[in-house]
């Protein structure tokens, strides 16, 4: 079974992100706006994974995130995102999950994707336009979610864990 661990923002921020995703993100219908803490991994016992996440969540307190710019992964990928400023609490949460489930093959760059799978010209046009947009969001993160992938590629939440409890 394909699993992943994510942070889902408030509905207000999800609506803002989706206002871009519905136009520019090919995965718009596959999963709600999220910040990936642990990218997809295989596991046979989802309840065992859930218990391990619950243990980590218990050790980490809620924290605030700040988003104040649009960035991208070019030239590696034509992905545009709202950049989440790294902070000690978020880095601590990511490290605790990496201790239990292993490191992802790529560096941890906290973000909410707003555009992907664009052609080179589309990427340049959309990124140029979004760079001029004022971005200033902050919110408190107090939960993380274990997600599983369906056979059709869509992701669902299996369980959500309150931080610090």
C-alpha cells in the first residue's frame, strides 16, 4: 500500500491555493492542497504506521508557519509553489518522522504546490505572473495526516493526529 504523511492547511488557505491549482496543477483532483512531510512509501500494516505517527505527533507541539513568497523547483521540475519558511518546530517534526520512516530521496523543502506539469513556456508565463502577486499567510499547524493512495491514483486521509497529544 502506498502511504504518505502530510499537513493540510486551513480551508481558507486551501481555497487560495486551489484558486491557482484548478488552472495550473494536473494533480488538482488527486489530492487536496497539502505540505508533504514524508513522500509516498510502501507499507503493509497501515495500523502499525498510524501508531508510529501517533507516537511522533505526541512528541511535537503545534507550531506556526509563514508563507511570504512564490518559488519554484526549476530547472529540475516545472513546479511552482507557495514557499513555507522553515522553522525549528517544522524541521523537528520532519526529522522525527525521518528517524522512524527514513529520509526521502530529495531534500525537505516545505511548500504548497500551486502549479505543476507545465510546458516550459507555460511555466515561464505563470511564474512571472505569480511572482508579482503579494503572498502573506500564516497559520498554526496542530495536526498531521496519514494518507493512502487508491488504485486510481487519488489520495485519501486514513487518520489525522493532533500534535502534542
